[in-house]
C-alpha cells in the first residue's frame, strides 16, 4: 500500500488508495483484506444501482464477477451501496461537477434505452423465427402425411355446355370463421354443422347459375382469409384475441382441413381448380398448415393446382387479367395498386385489367376504381357471434362468384345469399 498517507482515505468502512485506484476493505468471510480495482467497482455500482429501473441482482453480479454470492453481498455492504445508490462512486461524485454528472447520466440513459430496444427487437425476431420454424416443420409433416394417404379416386366431371367465350370463375368463401360459436339469441346461430351446410348449399346454387353460360375454363378459389376462427391452442386469433368456439383447437383444425378438401372436390366436378390460401388476422399461421395439407392431399390430382405461396398478397393471371387476393386487414385500398405494381411489375405491364379481391370486414362492396384497378370486397357466410351482436354489427351473409372473361375482365357476378336465422 502507498506509504503516502495523504493518498489514503479511511473515514469510511473501506480505504481508497487514490494513487493505485484501489478500494480496500475487510470482509467477515475473508481473513485478509480484499482489494477491488476502481474500474471493477464502477461496473458493480452502476449495475447494482436502480438508476435505469433495471438493477442487477446479487446472483447476476456473482456470475459476472466469478465470486460467491456471499462475497458480493459483503462487498456491497462494506461499500455502503444499495439499489437506491447513485450509479457513481462517492469519489466520482466528489470530483465531478454537477454538469458533468448530468451529462454522464443522460449518456447512460441513452445507452440503456438502446440496449433494451436491441434486446427487445432480437427477442421478437427469435420468437417469430421459432414460430415459423415450428410451423414450417409441421407443414412439411402434414404434406407428407396427406401425400401418403391421399385418395386415388377420380371426381366425376359435370357435363356442361361449351361456352363461346373463355371465362374463369373467381370464388372465395372468405372470413368463413370455421369453429366460431354464435348463439341463437343473436338471430344468426353458427356452428360447424351450420357452417358446412351453409357453405355447400350456397356454393351449389351459385355454381348452378354461374355455369348456365357454359363450362368455365377454370375456377380460381381462395380459401383462408380468416377461414379458421382461431390460430393456436389458446383459442385466440394470431394476435391473441380470445374467441368463442364450438370445439377444441384440435377438432377445429382437423375438421377444417376435411371441409376444405370436400369443398375443392365439389368445385373440381365443374372444371379444373386453381387454389390459393390467403392468411388472415385470425389464421395467419394455421393457413400455412392448411395449404400444406391440401398440397399433400391433391398431389396426385391433375385438375387441382395448389399455389405454394405464403405471402399476404397472392396473384393469378388469366388471359389479360391480373387477379390479386389479399385479406384486407393491412393498408388502405387506395395504396394497394401501387404496391401490386411494384411487386408484379412484369405481370402488371402485360395485363390490361387488374382486379383485387379482399374480405376482412364481412361486407360486400365495390370500391371506386383506382386507375384501371377495381377492388371488390367480398361478403362472409359466417354467423354473428355474441360480441358482434352486442355491438350491433349486421351484414348480409352471402358468397359471390365473379365471372372473369379472358379478354374483357369481370363481366358478371353471381351472388347467393343465405337468410339470417335459417341455419343454412
């Protein structure tokens, strides 16, 4: 120790050797005095202080310093330091000006905020990556399972008269909310039994009228878009909103795949089917599994094409038409054309007519034309649950088929509504 007594302060439970920047103290658990370098003590004091609202615990400090928890506690006691202590040592406070200490505290705050923001962002990235990794693995397993068990039967084709003009039918039972429970008192009861009957009966009636003009070239169908009412084991949407359901998550997921399989089989009796699965705010993750299951099931079917796209916006080109499917929960309709033109620049330039089909709000509407882009918002067949009933939300329950001429775009729409309270 320095022989110059002027460099030693010992009016406290510790001695500070200023020339060597050492804190010397005696601890109950040690026979000999313990010397702590000044730089180390600054780190300990700043970490233990509650100045940023996140003080380190004794265990954390012990792990970082490689010391016993008891030793760390005794050092803090000898140095008269608690969580309420300032982040500076007494010597720093004595030597520093008020202005310099304020600037130092501001700098520390900035660093703390940046570190917390980075940790939070990294945590979110890891959480999302893990979720998608699990979803991708489950999707692959589902696809393999359905590929190995897919039926070899052939669906019979209906005999329809040939049409003069080539056309396609665009159909989307968007916002179907399979598994939603809606009580009778709301005037529009809904369960899986009612939902299946409602979907099949309205679609058959719709096809009967739409195909009166002759056999379409193909049916472009978009499933998903809140097709399944929940997205996880907790019976919540993707973002965690609890939902009223008429079964367990396992029952809903499995029967939803079966219903979609049967629905595609119904459509392919008319003509070949091009199938899209659009993610919604209720089923962003489970839509991935639905797509994988249907891809596996129809892997041997030559008249069904399942598009392997997981994007929020998905596209089809038919003749001179660019067709876009999106759920409608993100962004504004007036901004969608510019986004699509940037994403599909080649198809945008090669097609004459542009159409966007969306859902989300359960109401049918044709928006104002944005340039040469027409936006159709499609209705829902889903019943009215207790929350929507209490809020007074009402909309006609229906499904729409859009007749798209290969050269002239949408030339007609066929709408098949179901009466509220009819349970079908």
